[in-house]
């Protein structure tokens, strides 16, 4: 199966060019021929929201060339570490500056000097880093089967067809953004390539000009759209909203669902992880108001189980434990070194998500927290996600907040808050958890730092403590 369904097209705002049909196929084949001339092995593609990046990804996928999609803004030291560990055949659209040992600069790329390298596993198609701009990321190994299975499942539950036009509201190296691309092209839909994102004026001009039909966003995007007083009536073609990348406040789910349904549209809340290629569940739009707070029902072809503390699994309702997902879109495993690129499937379609949650009587999943998003306040374990939600719901005037552990207390960074509001938040948490206010260090911050995916950059915040 190809990712390019009948009618698939790319609309590139920067070049005022639309590629479809034979012309799109010819462009993908042209880029594929360029990639074939490179040494054997996995390619690292530094990826932006632009037509060349999309064509490189499609060319690699269609020709069976494994490709790692790397954030173009990735820290230079992190990129250097990845290149040293994985010895890719080439780093496409390489940054300016010193060329790593063992590589030569050719046509804007770093190309490995040695022709030989580890032959990647035949099933390997896409690699995505597990973290953002800092740290020492592993690569998630996704097979061609996993990418295709998830694209089809998403297209089925969202009702994507050849009349859909999806703008690039998310980075393409981010699994959610990549899934938007995949699920639309495989059904012959269009992808509108516009790099400025939902906070850019050019983005919304392109939405209207090219009659975009849907918008994908993470919680931060919806927080910002609320501040900007987003009104779907201003964008007559836009009739589908999708949200993933973390839990959105239920009041915002209600607000945006009401806005889009008022104009005859629909909203889908989804749940996923990069390791699942990436989506696992969707709340049907018709039941969104009824199932507020839910991550949805499992995608076609998948199943959920809840792993209890004793290691047993259950699907009985209202039992909290680690969410375990099984499906054809689960990764082959992780890679931390070049040698592991040759490994086959090491997880057998089973993903222990690290999320805590439960199923209700109708099979809808509710996520209650993370196994590892835990801090301590005077020796008492607290869920950091719960603390963030508690601050947002405390009605002290804080909408964007990020909590990180700090020894025997928790530091919470409150975007746009003054010192008085921060004190109010500390008191609210103290009263709620019956712990002294000094255990909750709420600090003002101009802007909570974000990764390219729109998720909070907790590593950067931890470095500021």
C-alpha cells in the first residue's frame, strides 16, 4: 500500500504550487532517486514545515528507505550525539558549521564517507526521537505496517476522504503532525503546507484561501485560541477540530465543541503516543459532550487493558492501573545505537504506555496521570499532572501552569501570573492536599517554554530551579 491515495495533493503556500496526480508522483520519484544515490543505511532528515521536507519523507517511505525525522531546531550538541551513535547514511538539510568526523558536505547535506554501514531491518520505515530539544533521546522504530495501519484507522474514525484539506498546524517531525499528513494523503485528501502555525496571520489567511476543512492542535494551541477569541464562523470551510498531545481542560473541550457544533462542525479528542505510531483512541464527536474527560474508545484493530499492581490485566470498568495497548501500529522497539537499527520487532504489538487510567462501562478510556510524573511534598507522593489541573481549576487566574519536582517540594511555573496570584495558588494547593504552603513553590514566568510539538518543555524548567 502507498501513502499516496488517489487524488492526494500537496498545496504549498510558499511556492504557490499544488502537486497532485502524475506531477506529485514524479516529484516523489525524483527525490527518491536522489536518496538512492546516498550510502546504505538510515537517513536523518532535518525536517521543517515546507515542501522539500514533505517530499523527502514521502520519497523515503515510498522507496523503502528508513528515515529519522529530526527537528530542524534540535540543539547542535544533541544532533551531534545522535549522529555519533547512529552513523546515518546522511543528514539531509544539515546545519551550517563543522562537519562531523566521517562525513563530507555535499549539496547542503552531510554524507557518510564510508559506504558501509549497519543494514537496517527490512521492516523499518520511520524513526522518531522520544524527546524534544534537550537530553539524550532514543529513537522509536516504526514499521511500514504500523504507519499504514494507523493512517487508515485514523482516516476511518475521522471520516477523512478526498474532499478534506488539512493545514500543517503541527511540526511534521512530531508524531501527531505526521499522522495528520499520513491520514489525509492515504485517503486522497490534501495537505496545506503553511509554516507559521495557528498563531500566525499567514496561517489563517491560507486556511480561508485554500478552504481548509480541519484543524489539529495540542492543549496549548487551544489555550491560545481561546485567548485570541477564535470563532469558527470566520472560517466557513473549517468544520473539524481535533485535539491530542495531552489532556485538554474539560471546560475548553466544552467551549470548542460548542463553538464548532454551532456551525455544523465536529470535534474529536484523541489519545496517543509516538510509540503507537501515534494514535490509540478517539472520542466520537457525537459522544464528546457525554464523555467529557475521556480519551475515547480504542481505534479499529487495537485493544486496551488495564494492568494492576500485581501484573494482571483487566478490562473491568473503573479499575485504575497502567494502560496497556495492543495493535498493529505499535512500534518495533527503541534504538539507542546504530546496531539496534537492525533489530526486528521486540515488543510484539504490546505497548505499556506508562499512563494511569481506567475504562468505563462503555469501554471509554479515562487517563488519570502518569506513572513517572510524580513529585514529593514533605515525603508525600503527588501527581504533577493533578497539581497542574488543580491550579487551573482553582479560579485564581492561572490557565497555563507547569509543575516540576524539586526535592521535597514542587515548583509550579505560572504563565503571566503576578506574585499575589502565585500566593493564592500555593494556598489553594495547600488547602486541597492538607500540606503546608511552603511545599508548593508557585513562581511567575512570562512564557512557559514549549517543545516544537507544542508540549511543555519540562527539562528546561527543571534546569531553572
